[in-house]
C-alpha cells in the first residue's frame, strides 16, 4: 500500500468521525447552500446516533444474508442438495429483482413501521451477491485438489472446512463486500418507514427544500461506503494473496 | 503384499476394467501401462476405493480392503496424482502434514516427520517449509506431492502419472529420486503411466492394459522376450527391444577382466548407457570403475552385443 493511499484513507476516516461527532464545525461549508436562514447543519437529531443505527442495521442485515446465502451455497453444492440449485438460484434472484421500496410496501402492513421492514428489504437484497459468489468460489475449487483430499482420506466435512471453504474465501468475502455497499445505500430508503438512519437527514432536506441536509446525509453514506469498501477489500486481498492469486483477479 | 482379484468396473454398458487380477510383492514397484482410456486410472482408484468395484476385491497383506472404513483405508495408502493436487492455501509443511493431522498425531511428532521428509526429498526445511505451492517449481511441487503421500508411512503408495506434468529434463531425475527413496523405505508402489520408457525404468513388474483388460503382467525382461499378445509387442516396440533389454542389465554383468584406455564407465550403469558411451567415443572398449572410482575391469562392444543376443 502506498503512503498516499494510506494518507487518503486516514483523511477520509478523520473527516467522517469529525463530521458526525462535531457537525457544527462544518457549518461554514454548508451555510452557502441554505436559503431563508434555514439551519446549515441537521438539527432534528444527533448525526452520530443516526450514523450508528444506519451502520447497525446494515451490519445485522448483511450478517443474516451471509448466514443464509452461505448455508444455501454450501447445501446446493453438496451431492444431496445439487437438485435444489436451480430453485435456490431463482429464489435468490427474486430477492434481488424485487425493488426494495416494494418490499417495504409489502412488509409494513405485515410487521409494522420501523426497522423490521428495512431489515427484511436489506436482507433479501443482500442475498444474491453472497450466494452467487459462494457458488462460484466452491465450484471453482480445482477437481485435482479435491481428488487429492479424498484420496488422503478426508471425509466430506473435513474437505468442506479444510479445503473448499478456505479456497472459496476470497470470493465469498467479495460477495459480502458487494452486499454491504448495496445495503449502505439502500438503507437510506428505510427512513421512509421510520427506521432510524441517515435517510432521515436526506428526507428532512427534501421536505424543507434544504440542499445542505441532503448533501450531509449523502456525504456520510458515501464516506461510509468508501471506507467499508476499502477495508473489506484489504481483507479480501490478504486472503487471495495467501492463495497465490494475483490481486487483480478479485474484482 | 497387495493382491488384486478379479476386479471389474462398469458404468452402464461400458466396461472400464474387465476382470483384472495381479499380485504385487512387498517392496515391489508394479507399473500399469497402456493407452489412454485403457482403464489404468480406474484400476488404481479401485485400490483405495475412490471408485467402488462392481466385482472382485483387493487384499492388502491378506486383509480385504472392503472391510476397512474408506477414510481409514486411505489414511494407510499414499496417493499421488498428476498435477499433485497440493492445497494452494497451505504451506509446504502443512501440506505434508495433512494425513498425520487427520490421524491426530501430536504437534512435535508431525514437525519431526515433516522435517525428516523435506530432508529426504532434498528440500531445505528452512527454505521450503513455509513456502506456498505456487512459489515452487514443477519439480519441487512433485517432490512435495510424494512427500505428502508418504507422510504417515503408508505401506502402499499409489501413483497416477506422477511425472506427467514434468518436463523431460527433470522427469528422469525425479524418477531416479523416486527409485532411490523407494529402495530406502521399501514402500510397495503401484504406478500408472502411458510412458513405456518410464515403465521399463521403474517397474519390477509391468502390467499392460488395453481396452479394460490386463493383457500381460510380467517382469520387464519377460515382457520383451515373451510378449503375450501382438499388442504388447507393438507397445514395447519391436525395434526398441534389444535396447530396452540392454537397459535392464548393468555393466556388472558384461564386465571382462583386463584394462582399457579412456574415460571409465561406472559399474552400476546400464549396458545401454555403456554402449552409447562406446559408440560416442568411437572405441571398442572402455575401463569400468566402481563407485569409489577404482578401475575394476573393462567393457567392450563385442561383450555387450554378445550379452544382448543372449538375453533375447
């Protein structure tokens, strides 16, 4: 990692932390964007609390997606589950093609307002990348490696845990990263159904025609996305390097 | 000792291995040779039950392998495949430790065994133990593959085209190394190849397969002088026959007393190599030296030719 990249990362992190903890320090920058003496900085709640609950729901939803997608991916690549592959593929695809806003519309009458419908939408939306990458990772393990593992007397569970999953890890991590980034953006619409999150800031800006608010919400989400993308990418590359793959292979 | 009795494998109507029987003695190398699709690999994989036979059985030291749980059986049989199938996410040391770890050996015993094997295969533990497979050359990967198969001291080693992905220059060296290690450890080996030269170089006995059937199982010399079927003769190569025979006999057997001028030939060299030397240097005879370099006799073109004729 070059020094410049390191400095840029540190700067982005410092900017994010400073902005969500002490937003008033940045009022001067946003003031020109307001009209009619409207507040330059979001004043209907703590930015820090909103950011934390935004991240919290993304992490929880991604964790749940990861658990299900991983389990499903492993199941359909075992001899017993192979015939369920087409079915699980289409189910997971439906989760992705259904617009999250429509999921919210359906989920609210069922589970009520708040975090629950948002969680459901993010969970469904995050399944596909992790599932597809788990599948790709597990099916790409070289047949020779597996043959050698069987020939040395590894049973099915040992092959899965000691050979297949470690080898599929970089791709699975890439899937999780994709899912996290998609969820970070998508979680903003959760605020339309009263989930605590950075969407609130953006919606408040839209309602009061305050560009400064919209920009603040967007900025925090964008900084989060960049930093998480980057951090998860580092872990992936470390995992891939261990396997001797060129770093670029994991896009 | 391993006894293969009437092994057959069918996939639908397709017979891949048809009633094959042979016995490999303790510490012997049996080479299964044949064209591709002859059923060689399937036969090998039935020995460690990666493929379940339709008929027949395999006995190892008198014990029917069908009575041993599959994984336990495979822990006891070394297995080397073409391309080696090293685990790319594990270091050389971890790769070699695979079976001992599955067997639950303690850490210190595993470490000692890994170091012993790296030494045996001329891989400096300090340099190679922590490397990953992708950091090794083809020849080094091959050695790690064999070391891994030998880690838990199996009495039997199965090898499926173990030299197939090596270039010709290092292949010969790898074969010699395998022979040396096999002679030292006394491991019984069943090796599959399509390379006739490899079969004659390594095999104590050679099993010739074609179209799922075992055509002949015999010593290399027998195979040359008494081929059971025209196909065996063809595979061995009629024109090659005398030279192959010469390659089975060492200088020791055709040495004559007396002196000769020129570069000495080592007594353990094959007659084929000796003849090549004589032709190349344009000489009728050359001195013979033992391992320490002392001259102990001479070898002549006439002597070799006489010996060659008496073999056929």
